[in-house]
C-alpha cells in the first residue's frame, strides 16, 4: 500500500488489461477422467552458490557530506551510463500528522508536483522535457520521497527544480491549486477503496491501535480531513516539515563527490533551516484481549486474516519475523501453501508477511477460503499450521531459501542507479547509516532456526486481531463533501517571493549507445539473440515462442494460459513443491508467461547460479508433467480466479472491450489477460494441455534472447547443454490466422452495473488501421501529446484541470497485427457522463482544429530523446528491446536511430499521423459503475446504451 503520484509507467500499467488472477481456487463439477504415467522419482536438488557469496557481491560505495543548513547529501559514483538518479527523502510521513490533519503528507506529495515559485509549470512537465525516467513520488507512514533519473546534462536543472520546491514552493500553492489537488487525492482514495477488500486495512489499523496512536490512521487520510484543510494550515505543514535539515539527498550515477559538493551548495545552500522534525514516537501496542471483526464486501471469496503489531526495522527481531513470515506464507513452498493450497486444497490462496516501518511493524497471515468450504474449518486449519510453526520453528533449509531469494532480489535491485539511491537514502534516514542495507543482508545471512522461533514466540503469542471479510453488501461509503469546508476563503499569510538566479539550461544529451547485438545458434537450430550488460552479475534469458494468447482457438479460450500455468507446477522429475524449492534455493525466477503475440519461458538469476538455473528452466520448458492432481487443483484456482475477476472493476472492463472492437472471430477479440472462460476451463483435459504444449512449445518455434555479464560464447555453451538436444515432435507446429477485415464499430456505450461503486471505470477504444510492424514512431509521438504523457490533453483535462480522476491514459497497444487504441479513465461516479463527454471533445478538437502545438512538439521530442539512456539502463529493459525488435521486424540498431528520427519530427507530421489513424466516432465505451448513479448521466450523451450485469 503505497500512495503515490501516478508515474507514466503506473499509468501504462493502469490501462493494461488486468493481469490474470491465478492464485485462487474453486470447487468444480465432477473431475474429468484422465490417464497418466505413474509419478517419477524426484530429481536431486539443485545447489546454488552459498548465501555468503551472494552477500559479498552487494556493495554500494558512497561518500557523505552535510551543508551548513543541515541538508545531508550522499553520493554514489557509477559511470555505466550518462545518467544520475536524484532522490530526496523527507523525514515526514503520515505518522507525524496531528489529529484533524490526516492525509497532509500525501497531499503535499501532490502539491509539490504542481510547480514552484521559479518554475510555475508542472514539475512533471519540466522533468519530462528533461528526459527523466522513473519519475515519481511516494508517501508512507515514516517518509515522503521524490525521485527521478536524468541524463547527466540535465542534472543542474533537476537540482534547481528540487531545491525550488524545497525552498520556494508556497508562492505557487494558492487556494485553486489546493482545491484541485485535494480532489485528485480524493479520487486516488476512491480508486483504492473501489477494489475488492479495499476497505479492510482501515478497519485493521483502527482495531490494532488506540485512538491517537501515530500509526492508527491511513496514509491517504480521511475525506473529512482533506475537506477541512485550509490553505494556511496546509502551508504551515510545509513550513514545519520540509526544511533542508529534515531531508536526505542522494545523487547516484555519473557524478563524483567534488562535482556534487559544488552543485548542491549552489542550488540548496541558501535555503534556510526549518524546524527540526523529531519523528513521532510510537509504542508497540498489545491488545487487551483477542479481537474478531466481520466485514462484508463485494468479493468472490471469504478472506480470514490475523494480525499483530510488532517491532520496527531497527529492532533485530524485524529480520527474524520477516524470515518467519516468508516461511509461513510468503515462499511459493510456504507452510500454508503446502498445507492448504497444495495439501487439502481448501484454500483459494494464502499469504503471510512482516512489514517493518521505522517505529514498528505489522505481522499478518491470511487465507482466501475456497468457495464451498467452511470458512471456520479452513481458518482453524490455517491457525493449526501457524501454531505448529510457532512452537517448533523453521528448518535451516527453509531459512536458506528465504535468504537466497532476498540476496538475489537485492542484487537485481541495485542494477538501477535509483535502486542504489533508495537503499542509501533509507538507511541514512532511519538508521543514520547508508550501509544499513548491508547490515540487513548480514543479519539475514546469520539467521538461525532457534532465533526465528524465539522471536515469533515473543511477539505472536500476544492477543491477535482477526478479520473476516465475507461476500455481501458493503457498509455505507463515506464520501467527500459537496463543497470542501477548507475551500472557503481563509486569510493566509502573504508569501514574500525571494528572487533566484535563472534556471540553468540543459546541455546537449548524447545519442543512445545501445549494446551491440550478437547472434549464435544451438546445434538444433534455435537462434540466440544476445547483448552484454556487466552492471551487475545477473543473467536474463527468455525462450520465446510464436504463440501468445492469440493462439487460443475461439471456442477454447484459456487453454494456452492454463498450459503455461501447469508448466510451472511440476515436471516429470520435479513436482510442484520441488520446483518451488529449487527456484528458492537458487534465488532464481523461472516463469512462463505470454502476451497476445508471444509466449516465453523467462529466467532471471545471479550469474553464479546460471548453470543449475538453466537446468531448471529446461526442465520446465521441455518436461511438463501435467499431473492429473495438479490439473484439477489449477482448474479450481482458475475458476475461482475468473469469479474474482467479476468483482474487479478494471478486470470487468478489460474483459468486455476486446470482443466489442475486434469481433469474437479475431484472435485479438478476447480478453488480453488470457484467463479464458469457465466453460472452457471446466471441460479442459490433460490431453488438451499435452497437445497444446506439443503444438506451440517446441524448438522449431523458438528463439532465445539473452542479456548477461558473460560473453556470448560462454552463454551459448551453457544453453547448448540445456537445450541443444531438444527435438521437435512429429505433429505440426501451430499457426494463427488473422482475418483481413475487422468489423467497423460506431460510438456506443456498454454499461456494466456494479453497485456501490464510488468510482466508475471507463474503457473506450477502437481498432486502428495500423499494425505493430508498421513504423509507428510519428503516431506514437503524436499520441504522447494526446493520450500518454502525464500532461497529455486528456489527463491534463480530467485530472489536472477538473480533478475528476487520479489518472487518465489513451494508448496504442502495439500488437503484431492490427493494433487497438484504448482509453482508460477511472473517474468519480458523479462525473462519469461528463468525463466521457470531455474525452470525446478532447479527441475531436485535437484531431480537427487543435493539433500539436510547438511547445508540445518540443516537450515531446526533448523528453523522448533525452530519456533514452535512462529507458535502457537495465538488463531487463535491454532484453525487452531485443524481443520487441524481433516481434515487430525492427533492425538491431533500432534504439540508436530513435533520437535522430524523433528530432526530425514536425507538428504537422504528428497531426497527420494521428488524424489518419484515430477516429473517436468509432470508439466503443465500456463503463463499469453503479448504474443507479451512472445511467442517467450516460443517457444525456445521446449514444446507444447497453446495460449488462457484472457477471
């Protein structure tokens, strides 16, 4: 639960079709009779490098200094690319908010993106033009942070802007700005609350903490407190908490200490100290007696959870409790998974976790009860597993698997300069030590079974808070006031502006130097496409197949994704639990996944464990067992997942739109998540899965993509051992057929009735007359102005001007064949009709008389070219580029051509590309919301309306 300003990546994720919900289960009809070979002996466990070897590889050299005004600065030099991460952490979070001012820390996160006295344009607009990547801000109980990675020539301007919003903000924060961002925050709260189980955390915090405790209220605050915020109260919150002596600034990347001292003194040195914020003290409360609370929500499964308040991150027990939670319900091979999901199969899903904050933490575990099961009996079984673990503790092997995963994830997270900046900043802010992350790694590596057992017994034998969320109608939702009480004119202190030197310009940003692409082939003909990245000792492999969810037959939707899911749940030599344990021992991620066009078996591993990880990857790809018991278990999970999708607003919209715009005959005319239909999943047999595998997952349909710190010859030899003797089956390889014509659509609305929704989800779209293999650079640049940029026409209108939404996006979903244009707009329920009207008006104006302006063209071109180095900073980004180049038929040097081609664009060219492709008169609008509130608004639009239930 992190409340944050939506970044471009987050907005992209918001429009993407909902990911399939697979960690669920459901009772099914009578199982299908299947025949299979007897279970085979399990392969010997794979062994990776000792944990100590992994921990020794983690190091972030740093230097530290402090300005006279108290600003602490940490510098990490990393010359791998001409980029610098700028990360500033303020020592203030929601725990520091007084009664009546809940949500202020998060509200200021938004206000600080709105511009400052010497840069009145949006901070996001300025940073976009500077080529920032990873631009965002987040608020939590203990801190607020802001971060971006910028090309080195943009560093001075970035420091000017960060210093301006630290020392010169309030002249830009007037009543209009406050009212707008207050509305945006309230829409963010509606968006979160509108999800299944979205209200349960509020109840948990209120039960676990006494009135007045700093951690009792949520970070996003209450509607009433946000309504009551006056301008002067808000300004005083800033004056009290955002001084330089209350902040940590980290510069990580293409910079050294000497340069950092000069620049930071230049831009931050004149900002005066502010009051010292001593983080709120917070004891660890213990309930007087166990508490059980029953809630009702529009959910598909009953959820039972247990929770305690435990020590925070600086307490040695925090690491021990984290390890214990992972073993209980965090690992894929966890105690609860093995007992309730794989074992008696009474659970649709389980989880456990220990969240450590500055002063305290939460320990919790939960179960989603399989439909048809007795919730009390399942909860009792869950508690029995917990009590046994509490009494006897873990094994050393379980601890080693947790620690190996933790170390591997840490190594991978340090590939980005911002990842290293965050690690250093967090340690400095909370522990006064940038090396805190190393101390944590050492603490994990030293954990013993007895220590975990004793820590859990110390803290988890105390009275527990139990929560049960059952399917049913929600409690009445507390909405914002029609007119915020804080919006009335209140005398506010006049801001005296202090002049500054002009903002520095951005120097010339060099063109992207993309890694050289090399090729090789295995002895069986599989092509290897390779690029080298030596930043961290990590190797990424994708064995890709020309399949994807489009490979499903129209009458058998979901077969392909079920086949991929079963491949991860057992091979002929390793059952489901053995596979999970093998991944954990190696610290490796081995996953089967698909887009609409391609299927891939993906591996990410520390390179020291590459050989055994490739053995595991090969086993998963080549030897799936499709064991009958696993087929039935995963069938139940998928059916339950499909039931859960019917409770999720975004999933309902994403499932409905594709067949409406493509027609059901097209391979793209089905939900992009690939989860299928209950009818197909219920009728599926093991033989169907075996045939699906033979048709698509085969060496004559494969290509291997690799990014590694090892040279190509070394990687090829290792891949040859894993895949070189793989032979294609005698049966024909699969093919996909796309119709030449797609039925034309006309503007209409499909309303999916979801009662008690404080927010409506709007999905609109049409199929474009272009394909992913076309040259879409000009069209994509035009749509940056129209739909994808934070300051795009539609987001600027609905979020930044009207305040009706937390974030709106219109994007071209780049598929291999005919591509769709999809608008995603979550809006407050009482503005649904007006929002669609506003969207239509924005598209019509842009595509007729009000095209790309010179300023928008320059901002887009500058942002798209300057941000290239940050956009391909990591091995994962490089691997994605290799794969997309192959999918869309692009040359190997495609990324290196982007800067020159983008700089040559004109506004007229961008306008012409958009007007030739996008036609809002063809948009079909899917609305998921409360029909009793929404339907009258939609009828006023004059478009045909079809109303469907949320089924």
